[in-house]
C-alpha cells in the first residue's frame, strides 16, 4: 500500500486545509511575522515546488498533481485567488498559469572574498494571507471529503489523496474526530486518504515532530495526534533525510510548529 507511481494517468491529489481564523493574525514565536503570513508564504513556496516537479520541457507542465487549497475561518471554501478563485481542485498545469501575481525581492549575497553581489528572486503568489472569524475545522474536513469523494472514484489507481491541515487552535464547530474519520475512510486501490496535522504555536516552545504516542501532549495536541495517520515508509524516510529522528509508527503530526517546522511539514507530507 501507498506505493502507486505518480503519473499523468494516475496523478496524486493534495489538499491543504488552512486555518484562517482571527487568531492566525498573531505573530509566530520569536518573530514579527504573523502566523497567517508565514503559512501563506509556505504554501506558495510548496505550490511552486509542486509545479517544478511537474515541469517537462520549456514551459510545459504535466498534471502529476491535482491541488486543492481550502481556507476555514469566517468562511470555509476555496482559498486560491486570481484566475483560480472559487475552484475547489485544480491540476498542476492550471496552477502554473493561475497565479495572482509575482513578487520580486532583492537579495544580497556575500562571496568568500567579501564581495557583495545582488540578485533578484521571484516568488509567485497563489494564496493571500487571511485571518478572521472562528475555527470551523469540522466543516473544513467535511468540505475536503466532498471534494475527494468524486476524485477517488475517478482515479482508483492513484496514490491515495493527502490532506494537510495547518491550524493554531481547537475546532469551534464541534469534535473534528468524526469528520476526520469519515474523510480517512475514503481511498483508492492503493490505500486510504492520509490526513496529517500541524499545530502552529504563538509561544516559544520546543516543537514535537512526528511522535508515535500522545504522551506529554495537551488535550488539543492529543486530539490532533489521534486524527493523524502513520507516515508511509517513503515519507518517514524523507523526514529522516531532513534530520528528524522519526521512529517506526510515527504519525504525520507536528505540535508547536515554528516557521521552519511548517516548511518541513509540507515537504514530508507531499509525495515526490
């Protein structure tokens, strides 16, 4: 299980569930950047990475991935902007053409001899930061289930869909365990939907990476842990390659995530 090859005939599907509640306006630990901005930057970077993985030839993007970005806060629904606004699910080729804008940043590098060089980097933007309302996590999980119900029927031979839930708080519309279980009951011939969860802290605290048990976690952390699937072998190997001591049976769950943790989580949770 969880061994299906990703191809145009059998693409992978990745769903990002993004907490956009008012508490996401708070700053990340040890920085002035807000949680909503840090998550938006990380998602935009990952979307760019997924497109690069799908690149074949000059300007050609093959649809190895189908992507959904769902926000939940004052409302629940598609979170991409620009040409992709209000679309629940888009293939990589549409994503490549559907950015809102491209931001340019000037960066200085110091060479070994002390010479300073300047170059301009470009960062595509698909997702704008947002933070208002409460945390309707149950509705977000149900929305993801509706999207994936049809997708798994159309792609029975594909790698199972992956849902990455990034949040900084508890669900405000009920216990998310039931909606999470119903979502995880969907699947392809290669296995059930994988749900991974990342909790973002406003406090300076040591992150907990991919634990095997909920020992030492507060109730909210234990709840998210119980909703998280065990990492398949390839993803566990990716986590190890990224320098994390991940044991057999580790779940796709991070608690008290820092800025660096968010990006590591996205890299571990997306198939290559």
